[in-house]
C-alpha cells in the first residue's frame, strides 16, 4: 500500500487514520514521541497516516508542552522527534531579541548550548533521534537585512550541526516551508492564541521528509532501480530512430538535455551503491550498440547496469527474474518506465515494487528523479556501499560459470572462497550496524542496531560480536555476516545471526554456524548447547529453512518465536571454504 | 452544507453521525476539548475555504454556532 495524502483534507486524514489504526497491531509498530515547546497535536494523525499508509507502521505520542530536555530523560524505546521553536522561548521572543545587547544574546545562546548538550547526552543511546534544524523564516522572511533573530538561529544551527551525536538526523524544515510557502506553512492566528504555529499542509510535507529516515530504520530502503530505455534513459525509440539518433546528451537538440541530467542522477546513485538494471522491450544488440557508439559521450556505461533484460517478455516476468538473480526481495526494487501500460501492469501484478512513471512533461523529469533518490537514502554509508555494484557484477559472472558444474560442492570449491572471521573487531562497526538494518531474509531476529547500541552490547562481559569477511577468486564481498552471542550459564544465546543475501547459496552459512559452535565451546566451556531464537517476520523465511534443515531440536514459544538448539556434535560441511580466524 | 459540516464533525471527533445535532456543544463529547476545538476550526476553514477571527473562534461553541457563522460567510 502506498498513499499520497496531498489531496486529502485534514478531517479525512483524521478519519482514515483512525480506521487504519484499528487494523494495525501494536506489537508491529515503531513508537514515535514528539518533544516540543509549541502545540503540535495536529501532527499526530498526519504523521501516523503518512507512515502507516506507506507500510512504515508507527504510533505517535505527543509529549508534554515545553518540557523537551526533562522528557528526553524518559525516552526508552521510542524514536524522538524534536520541534524546538526558538521564537517561542517565551512570548514575543522573536521580536524582543532585536532590542537585546550582544552580551545578553550571548548569554542566552550559551544557555541553549548547555540545554542542547544535555539533550545530546540524554538521547545518545537512542536508535535514532530526529531533530528539526532551527528556523527563522517565519519571523524574518520579509526583512531585507539580517535580523538579530536570524543571526541567533544561524549560530544555534552551526552549534547543532557541529556537536550533534551521530544518531541525530537533522531535518531542514526550511525546505518544507519553501515547498508549502510561508503563508501556507504557518498559522499565526493559532500561534498567538494557542501556540500552534504550523498548518496541516506543513505537517503533510514534513511527514514526507520522515519517510527516508524511517525506511532506513525499518530496513525498507530500496536497493535497486530498474529502468526502461526508450524515453526513459534517452529520448526517442532506438528500434525506429537508430542507436545513433536517440537524444541523451546536453549538446543534443530537443529533449536530450533532460536525459543527460537523469544520467548524472543515476550515476550518483550507482556510485552510492544502488544497483542499476535495465528492463526494456527492444533488441538486445540495439541497446548494446547505443552504449558502444557513445562510450565516451554517455555518462552511463553498459557495465553500470548489472542485469539487462532486453527482450519481448512481459516486464513483470523480467522484474521477478532480476529480484531472483540478485537474490533481493521484490520490494527492494524501484521500476521506472514512461509507458502507462507497463507501469499499470507492474503495479497490478507486483504491487510490492515501487513503480514510477516518467512525467509526460519532460522538464519535470529531473526533479522527479531527485525525488526518487529519497527511496535509496541511507544514513550510514560504508565502504561496502560504493563497491556493491562491482560485487553484484562479480556475482553475475559467478552465476555464468555455475552452469558448467553438475555438483554444487564442486562449483563452490572452484570459487576458492576465503572466510575471515573476526571477534569484537570494532573498526567496521558502521557496517555491522548497516547489516542489522538492511538484512531482512537471512536474519534470525531482525533486531536493528545503531552503532552506539552495538558498542554498548560489546562492552558487556559475556557478549561476543563475530563478523565475517568473504572473498573468492572473482573478488571481495566485504563484511557480509554477523553474529551476536552471549555466553551465560549453561547455554550460549544467539541474539543476532545474519548474512547478506549476496553470499547465500555457497554454504558459507553452514561454515559460519559450525565456527560459531566451535567458538562457544572454546576454552573447554561446559555448555549444554547453543540457542538460536528465531523471531518470524514476513521476510525471514530463508533463515528458518536453514535452521529447520540443520537443527535437530526446536521449541515453539508462546510469543510465536522458535528456539533452535545446537550442541557440540554439530558438523555440516567438508572443508568447502578456507576459514581463517582473525585475532583482535 | 449541513451534511458536509456533519461529516467534518464525524471525522474530526471520531463520533457516530447520530450524535451530531444542532445542540451538540463543546464539552459534550470527550474529543471536543480546547485542542479538539482547534482541530474542528482548522478542518472547517479548510473545507469551506473561509477564515475565522480570534473572537469568532471563541464564540463558536456548538454545531449550531458553526452552521450559522459558516452560512453568513459563504453567502
């Protein structure tokens, strides 16, 4: 389900939100708490409906009025969103400050810096904190000279950006205000009478800015963009116009420049680690001819596209094949096409895929593409991201040689896979956090951890964080496996056990499991066994299949989880991989 | 117009249509408190494309008050 509430009135949103809330179970929700020094009750139904109707299940609670720092002490599992409205430090502050001496302004600033520091420290262990950048626009937009209020806000923002902890996501609300316009963002009548500054229209726009952040938190960030060719990557129809005549460059006449801008945007996504693919009803050789003819002129090269399904099959079939070959879920895909027919077909048959139609008015195309960049937002870029396309390209090459082998073990051995295992190695901790947030299919508990949470976990005496780095004769996969286990009493408890889908199918998971069990029994520990607590989700059936196949004993718990037991007799594969334990 | 206003009351206060009558006033239903009042004002202004002054906001205390004032403004 994906809903755009642009055309819905405030009362419709309240009503639809109530209906939707009645259908969603509480245990599946993220809890959001809004801390603020202005009246914000109207934001609750708007954020809830905006996120819930786009499959990010949440419940919003509005904190006490004007008690931000104190309430931040009580945050536990919630994700706080902070609206700190400086114009409402006290009644009329935005006007009175213009009469203050510099000394008084500096004292006030120092006071707010101290409060910000308290907030940073109180919320440093939260999964994520959403903080709105301070704004002066409501009280200075029509003034030519820079007011003291504007300067004050700029100094606070400078301090905020340079001192905020890593788990703070800053939203530039001036962007929301510019989208809505000043007049439509603010309701000054309600501000002066009830401290309610913002309009429902502003909240609708603001809610959209929350989507990328919450997609990241919930592991729903998109991974792959699949593009049509004609009138999507270039202007014209290659089968009719010819590879030499389609328009795609800034120097081309007509619509070429729009496609040049699009190529720049797609290249930036590619370099961030987003997978690019092509699905097009064309002759394969025509498309390849375009890339070879324009090898120096085109920003995008043939090899930038990991998979190309250029044929006359239905596009839904091709898209399913792409997800299958890349081993990613269908809802990780974004599909872009100019045709009404193709977009409707994919929306109908694979609603999980975000299908986006190229705007009919081409001047809107670049901003349309900037907008879909949000779908791929990651707040935690790691070095693996920039290498991801190369890794998938290696993977496609591997699959090509796979057909030469009848026995899968022979194929695995031919890859000369090296598995390096690390214990409590913290230099790659950002990647570990990213793995917990992005891995959905082969993930035991789907617990999402921020860097600070992982650091806290490792600091506890009985906890061990075991990670995997994998490479083979085709290249490196990087850090692609993670386990957090704690050795307590008679049992070892596995809290997190996950592997990136990129490395599955090579029996590395079997070796990983075997090494974890060996590790648990090290130093002659007398354990009765190791317990893997499987928490089912709609996506993590692959790990359940693995556990079902490998464990001889399991027990279903009342909450729906399943405990799988292993002991030291567990042994699975026959030296398919070169395993190296790396010491800290 | 009465039908539209009734529908806004139903949506904003999450109540059954049968509860809405001309006599329905602030405080009669749990959701019509001071914050609920701001919600109904916002929703009515948006849907009828009108604006209330501060004084009018204070004077609007019942469904009938809303109906009467909206009638004046849109006619």
